[in-house]
C-alpha cells in the first residue's frame, strides 16, 4: 500500500512528497495538469521560503532579492532582509525544480484528479488510489476541503490577483510594493530581462486598468513586450480544521489569508513538511496545533495589514508610517523572513 498519497502537484504537494520520500516512505502525487504548472503568483520567495526549499534539496534559478520597498506617490520606505536573501523565481522554474527533485527521490506522479475521499480505519482512497494517509495540497479552491466538509464561509471583502511579466531589465533587487486606494502592485525581478508585476485588489478589472492606479509604474511599463495575464481569487479561504481523519491539509488548501505579505511558498513548504513529519512520528493528531503555530504570525500580520489597507481612515497611512518609522518597518519586514 502507498504510504502517503498527495493530492496536488503544486509547491505544497511536491514539497510533501519530497519530504516523505526523503524519510523513506513511498509517496505518490496525483495532479491533473502537465509539467511545468504555472499560475498567478507574485514569484518573490522570502528568505524563510528559500531556506525551506534548500532543506528539501531544491535550489531553483532566480534573481536574488535584498528586501522589500513600499512606494506610494513620492513616499518610499525600504528595509533589507537580515542575514539571508530572498529569491525572485518564475513559477514555472520553481515547479520544474521541485518536480525534478521529487523524481530524483523516486516519487511517482500520476495524472488524475482527487475530488472525493473514502476513509477506512487504516486507509484512505482518492482518485482510484489507496494509501495509509492522504495529504490534500490541491490549492486555493481545494475540492477535497469541500468534500471533507471543512469549507467555511468568509465574510471579508473578496480580493483577486492578476500577474503579468514584462520584458525589461530589473531596476531593483527589492520587491517593490506600490500602494494605492484601489489595491497594490508587486514588482518582482525574476530574470535578467524580466520582471513580474502582480496586482491585488477587491476590484475586478483588467491588469492594464489596475496599473492606471500606479501612474509612475504604468509609465515604466508602457509599450514593453508583455506576457499573458494569469489570475487567481477570491484569495481569502477558510477551513474549519487542517485535518479530517486520515487526511491532512497543507498549503493553500488548509486556508489562506492573502498574498499581501508574499509568504505563500514559505508556508506551503513549512506546512507540507510539518504534515509529513507528524505522520513519520506517528502523531497525526499533533498536526493541527503545529499548523496553527507555523501560520499564526502570518495570519495575524497579514490580517492586520489587510484591515488597515481596507479601512478609509488608515488606508493612506501605511506607507507614510513606514516612511517616518524605518525601525518599525524594518521589524515588520524581519518578521516576514
């Protein structure tokens, strides 16, 4: 019997499979899409995410990131990462590196879609495969989260993301976050002649229309060769628990706050690794508490920043406050590492 079946071949799913295989377990990944998998993503990996990938033996090619810069109009605030660098990585390059490492360790990836689960006392079956345990890493709008009855409604304003690449030499080695009352735009260097621009907003408009809220950035990008637009959302997803019987949820499937702080890959690798570690230790019941500890800072910090950005009295104060209080902004960036 398969030791661990993984539903979803994105970063969280492949990280779980790699961790399991490295521990000597048989891991099989079920994924409907062909490799490499692309999706809307800011593509900036925080230093903790780079470290988590390195621990899995994954070192994708990318552009080193020295820190984070906030920009609104003429005001700016920036803070460098302490000790370690981040990495700007094309999502397809990241997926290729994870897939390659999984294959090296003997992970089997099969084409299929896990939408229903049957659980027994000692096994779980999904996508026609039976295993001792199932890790659901099937993404933001996880079918397995719904099938298990773990989906919970969300009352927060719906936010959506769009990402597009532009052919231009990066002008910075920071992740730039451009702020406006309509949302945020994230500029991430991902190649020698390529930057990714992701926009997050409650407004559903085209990528070009979103850029009109950031005149200086729009002028820089105007007329450049641009790639296709990819979208995602609504971003906020709630789950009542990250475990149901012999199924452990990891990555976005376990619940998601927002992409605002850029910690998606770090959390995907951390929660996937924790799920496998709990199974290896024979303590699956410990996973919910460990998941809560791993994600608590992200949930609190991202929730607070979202609240401030969405309130009319505080929305315009974020960048001015960061500009006037560099130590406070530096401490916040350090917390994201």
